[in-house]
């Protein structure tokens, strides 16, 4: 693919997690999270994007979200579980995305806040319709999804180069 290839990144925050007496990394989904995860999978399917790769945090709640969401999708992308997504800053996430092979056109990242929201905001120099206003108004609740497009290589991904195409939450905000 050339340097002017259009690419899309879907940023998904894990679904609602429970708070049992376990480490933060090992927290499972709550009942609501187990309901919202398939709904976000349906939303991912509705985008029509055939993701080439999914990068998923190694935390239990992100892995469980992905396991339930991907069942609703017509195409199962290659999945790589990446410990660097857990507790990552937007700069760390951009550095990770810069490592993506240019053979990957469409990428899904399943992670955590505040990183997912901050990354969606940082990448979105432009927005379609009211997507940015809705994301700003609602924050980035559990199971929120933002889709950002940009043109170029993954190594060229940086602040402000993208367009926020879509923003969705399970509550329909």
C-alpha cells in the first residue's frame, strides 16, 4: 500500500467492569458489560469495516469485551494481545500504532480510559457532523467506540492528522 492509502482506526474502550477483590488487571466484566460488549460488536459490524488487525490490551476486561464483541462481526481479524495498551498515555499509544505494518489498512484497538478518549481526541484534527461534539459531551464511557480515518503510513500517524468519522456508545448518545 502506498503512503497515500486511506486508513481507519477504531478505538474501543472495554465494556463495564466489575470490582471484585482482584488486581485491576484481572477485573472481569460486570453483567452490564457482558450485555454491552455484543452490542458494540454489532456496531462494529454495521461500520462495514473489515479490520485487518485488532490490538487488545492484556487486561481481563478488554479480552472479555473483545471475545464477546467479535462474535457479532462477520470477519474475525487477526488479534494481537498487547500489554503496552494497559495504562498507556496517548503518546505511548501513538508510538505503538506507529509500529503497525503498512500492510494493515484498518485497525481496531481495544483498551482503557483515559487513553482511548485522549487518543481519539488527539488524532481528530477534523470531525464529520456532530461526532466530536457528542464525544466531548458524553466523554468516553465504557464500550464507547470512535472511528478515525487518516491518510498515510502508520509511521506518519500523529496528533491532528485524522478525521473523527463516527462515535457511538451503548446508551445511544
